[in-house]
């Protein structure tokens, strides 16, 4: 009788344990699904003279992120600035775009940078959206490089952080290899080079750019090989533009982590991805750059 009761109790414990594990797994999945919200982001910076000394060694770093409606894309403390102290952090945009995602933009000010020192601010976390066909639920890391020597200013990219890609031509035939010239420039006229984000810039671990995506380092022509035959849906990939001095030495970089949506639709004559819901205009001396962020 004792053996029978012991066996019964053992079976009861096993059943209870299985039920607990099932509840825990369900809860974990629910939490994971809720936490998976991050769409894309970018970091840019501009120098200015904010102090009476008149030296352009103060920098405003702009962070832009897109995430699920109701989620927090970033906060005033999100940016890490090794070797620098933030003097202010201001949220300048917090809006829901077409009911589809939340867009947040913060500006962080750091002052009195050493003109000959290279700084590497970054912000990173996890929880990419689970619907991605690469890097689902993965980590991400938006990075930049700042060097103010000789009045250097950062290279600029004019791209949204959410972008739609058609898989067909207007006649209905397959657009096998999608191409796009990434719009970028350097306000100082420095040589710029393009590249796909590396593993660290994508968040580390098993993170990788969308399969088949590459970019010509000199022209900035992005090619998504075989995109027309791939599974339609969401992919992530990062674009980096760097400027170099006359000796080929890296000066600074601008990094965009973009969510690309492959759509089984025809290419339009004026196809530009998501409609522009926000326009940020920045003045660089006599140069006006228009950014279209979505």
C-alpha cells in the first residue's frame, strides 16, 4: 500500500510539474511577444559652439527610433556616451504614424569635446519585432563615430528607417534584384564610403543583414539580390556611411538600422517607400538638408 501511494504521489508531482512548466512557457511566450517591438533606428550628430568661447566643440546627437504603438522606443537615458557627459536630453518627437508604429526622437547635448579625440556613442537593447524573417526578437545596436578635428562634420544619409520594397515591375513581371542608390553626402566634401552594418552594429550574436543585400562602397548603390523571389515580409539590415580624410583615415560615421518590407506589389514610378509623415530640416551653414523620416 505504501509503495502504491508513493507511486501515486510521484505521478501527481510529475503532472503538477508539467502543468507549471506549461503555464511558465505560455507566460514567457506572452512576455516575449509583448516585448518584441523594435522596428528600426538611426543616430546623427551636428557640432556647434554653445559656449562663450566660440569653439565648435559641442555636439547635439539625434536618436530616432520606431517601435510598436504603446511600447517605449527609447528614453532620455538610452544613449551611452563613453568619455562624455550629457548636459541635456530632450524629446522632440513622440508620435504614432498611421496607427502602425510609434516614432520617437531625442536630442542629447554633450559639450567641450576634445577636437582630436574620437568618440563612439551608442544605444542598444533587444526586442526586435518577432515578425522579422531575419533577426527576429534579436538585439540591436545603433552606433556612431564623432571626430571634430579641423571642423569635421558627420556624413549624412537621407533614408527612412522603415522602407518598403516592391517585388514586381509595373507590367507584373518579377523585379528579381531590387536596387536603390542610397542618398548620402558629406557637408565638408570629404570622401565617403558605404557599407552594410557589421555584426556589432546589428546587435551581435547571430544577427545578420537581410540575405542577398549588398552595397557598392563608392557609389552607394544598394542591391538586394533575388529579392523578387524571396518570401514577402519584414527584414532588417543596417547601412553605414563613413567619411575619410585625404590619407584614407576614417573620421566619422553615420549608422541607420532599417526595417525593409518586401511586398509582392508592382513598382511605382515615384516609389519612395513609406509616405513621409515627418520632415526634419537641418541647416548646415548655407547647406539645407531635408530628412524624410517615417
